[in-house]
């Protein structure tokens, strides 16, 4: 068992060490979110499974706080409204569960953080298309080759790994870095 622990930690460490190649893109994502929030816009997030949990986690960091006690920042995880998810899924199909919400909520100047480890989740890609039609910016968090999400995003953050667990670990790391960048960019300290 210790060998498995050791090899998993080593695999994680190797992916973290490769993340330096994304420093510029992560900074761009932080600036994009900071600009939107400074203008009174909203951050929306979506993803499936573990990526849904990541969307909720990151949204909570914006709404609550990350490092500093500061004002709440508008962020909504599109994964949490069970009535909307089940009604849209039932009436339009699972591929539309995020795009219908984006079409109803997202406005020009908002930001959609679209999370898909493969970059090919159909419902996430449809949400990106809806965000583009609304005039919102898109930050794509993916892994592997980046999939279709890579070319559909204003800022594409493709984790350099093919292992879903490592990709998800890096997505939370990226989300945390974006939160600290936003707090710094907006100069948010104590209320």
C-alpha cells in the first residue's frame, strides 16, 4: 500500500511541476475574471461529476471568501439547481442542462468557467456555445489534448496529464490561484 501511495504522490508532483507551462494562461484567466467582476458581471461555472463538484467549490470561494474577509463576489455553479437540471434534462435532454441556464442567465461581459477533463463533454460544449452567443468570455479547464473545449475558449487551461484524477487536482489548484489573483486584482481586503 505504501508503494501505491508513494507512486500516486509522485505522479501528482510530476504534473504540478509541469503546470509552470500554464502560468501565463492562469494569469490571463485571473485578469479576465477580475475585469468582469470589477464591472459588476458574474462568473458562471459548469462541469459533470467531479468537475461539477469543482465548479461548486470554486463558486463557493468567490461567494464566500478565499484568503481575505471581503465582499461576496457573484459566482454561480450551474450544477446546483436540481429543479432546473431535471426539468431541462427531461424536456430537452442532458446535453442542454447547462446551455439553457447560460441562455437564461449569462450576459455580455460575464465569464463562464467550463470544466471538462476530456474537453469533450457535450453539455459543457453547448454551454460554451451559448455563452459565446451571449457575448460572455469562456475559460476552459480541461486535460489530455484539451478536446473541442480548447479551441472554443478565450483562455484554455489544458492540464498536461491524461489521468483524470490528476487533471481534477490541477483544476482545483487553478481555481484557487484564480481566486487569489482576483482578490489581489480587485485589492479586496477586509470589509
